[in-house]
């Protein structure tokens, strides 16, 4: 059974940083491209970033490019999202998923950017 568990969210001031983690189990993590998606209050699911199975290729939504960095450690079956220069518009529940549509995503971790 696929199991994705996100962690690392919290309350941060504008301009601050957070590092999200996603622990994966139940599938061959190292063979899958992975994604981060988010859902802001009252809005639909939004794709944030992708990374290929080996970690050598990444892509980002325009709204986060230059501020967020996706990475992975296949030895630890873990996906990461380093978020810098956070803005109030980044407030959302963040999910890791096995594709950019959010399939098989975990329970999510709340990120709140507020002063």
C-alpha cells in the first residue's frame, strides 16, 4: 500500500523559510518521479514542483520558481521541499504525490505565512 507522510509545516513570518519532508513507503520510491502540490483555503489543488526519479531534473510553478527547491534522498525514501522567501500567498496545505495531479497524496502539512 502506498503511504506518503508529509511533515515540516508550521507558522512562519513573511520572508521566512521552511523545509517540508515526505516519507514514502509501500512502493519503489526511487523509480518514481514525485511532485509537490498545494491547496490554499477555498481554492483547488495547485501543482508546485516535480522531480524525476533520479533527482537530476526539476520543474517549478512560476509562482515559486527561484524561491522553492525540490530534492530527494532515494536511500531514505524521502522527498523534500525547501521553501525560502515565503509569502502570504504560499499559505496552503502542502502534499507530496506521485504525479502532478496529486494522485496518491498524503494527509498534507499546513503551511501558514503570516505576521
